[in-house]
């Protein structure tokens, strides 16, 4: 694999469009919304977005948003990335989900791994890496101190075009004791994507296939002896020191759950778009027969949903602001309580978006508008699947809020 050599700063790789701005890359994502709406059914049938769409994302620079500049990335920051993810998800929830959960992990990789590893994994300038948080499989030490990994990891969203995979395995400490999680990065040539996605209720096109590793060789330097959610950056991080960018020293737990928030906002905005089309083109079912946009009841439902979604989006943008502000203040500002407070905000964002769709948009769209393949029907299915995700239904809904209180009041976790 390629390695970035120790070149002077002026000779480091440049991104394909050195003058590209964050505003331009967000505008490109927003301009793709109509195309993604049109391709939704095809994406579901394939179980991931098409190669031509993938190529458009590549040319638009989406896969380089979070990749550091020294490796030919744009290093635009999480605010730009999250705005792009919202736009793509607004057009097609499956596509936005697959993009976000594949491309987002450039940030944790650039934060927690040392330069030697980053020189290798970012050598191409693009980094698409599904990540799972549930440990699985086995990891055995080799004679030279590296690892042989075996196992199958499900729900690897973003796997069809991935360059790497980030997973966890349980490993017994060298000095004995109970097995503990170890995070690892496996390059693409060390794993196989299974053809096992597309049968769930929703997010059928999200590319959330399983990944199988059989005798995969992973260098020890590609591992971190903890769980991703437990990484503590309060003493600094390799990425902050290497890149001089405080966003490569931010909280990994809070960044991970902000992905949930932006996906929820994007889905809900797509449902509201579809409902607005119905407001403009459909009439009321009972007299007085008028276009729905002229009917007080439909006006109220639209307004209720629009208010919930706007509130959720505002909360998401402020959570992003708080995350970036803590990074700028310095490593000591990224406390566990800070991370859990952002997670609590994200939990409420998901709740607001789901309420808008479930309570106001889906049940009042009309039976013809919720037939299979209709846009609101698809968003409802996708969000129904989304809210069962363990990260939402268990961590955000319960654990994060409980642990926020424990952190605030200094209550020890007794298990």
C-alpha cells in the first residue's frame, strides 16, 4: 500500500480541486436531491447506490470532506460534512445513510491513529470505512506481534465501495483478566462483503451488508486497545498534534451520535418535501373540496411537522457548534459530561423528527400516498427501521441520558 513520505508542507498532495469551498460542496449535495429522489426505488432494489452515483460523489469531493489536507483531502470540518449528509439523506434516506456511515469515519481515523497508520490508510486521498460498535469474531496474536482476525460483522453500512473496515473484537489482556474490546482497521483486501442486505423493513438501499474476515492480517499499529466510544481525548490526540486542527481531537462518542441526528433530520425533511407536494396537488377528501394547502386542518398538520423538523435541525446545528467549540477550547474541554450532553440533544432530535413523520405526515398523507414505493411510505419505513437501531433505541433513548445525570452528580456506575 502507498505511504505518504515526509515531504515539506508545500509538496504534500493537493486535493483534486484546491479552490473548492465548503459552500460549493454543500451546494453540490443539495443539487443532487432531485436525482436521488428519482433513483430511490432502484437503490433499494440494488441494496446500495449505483456506481455512477458513487462516481458523482467522488467527483464532487464528498469522500474527501473529512480527510486531512496533508493526504489530499479537503479537511472542511464536521459542519460541512453533516450538511452534505442531511442533503443527501433528504433526497434518499438509504443513500444518505450509506454515504454518512461510510465516509464519516475518516474523522475518528485521523484523530486516534498515529501518523504511521494515517500515512497508509489515507494514501489514496479517499477513505470510506464502515464501522460497527458491537464486538465480534476473534483476534489472535501472531509471532511478530500483529493480529489474525476471524469473524463476521453485521450492519456494515457503506461497505459496497469501502476502502477499509473498522470493527471491534474481544481480546484477553496479556496480563490476564476478562476479555476487553479492541478496535481495529482492516484494509479492503482483508475482508469480503456478503450479499445479505435488503430484506429489512427499511433502509433497503443503505449498503448495510455483513463483512466477513477469514484469517485476516491486521498490523498491531492498526489496533487500539479500547472501544471507540471509550476513547478519551482529554490528554490530546495523535491527530490534533499531526494536523494542527482541533477537530482531529474531538469527542468520538458525541461525533458518532451526531451522525444519527443528521440522518434523522435529512429523512424528516424529505418526508416534509413529499407532504408539501401533496399539499399543492391533492384536494381534501370531504367538502368543502379544496386544494389541501387551503384547508385549515392540513395547514395545521404541515405547520406542526415543519416546526418539529426545524427545531430538530436547529438543535443539530447547535450541537455541531458546541462540539467544534469544545475542540477549539482544548482537549480538557472534551469531558465525558460534555459528550453525554451532546448525545442527549441528539436523542431529542431523533424523537422530534420521528414524531413529525409518524404523527403528522404519514397518517394524514392519504392511502394513495403511502402505497409501496411512494416517497412518504419509504421515509416512514426507513425511519421505522432507524428508531429500532441499538444506537438510538438503547443508547440514545436510555443509556446516554442516565449516564449524563451520573456524570453531572458524580454517581458511580455500579453496573
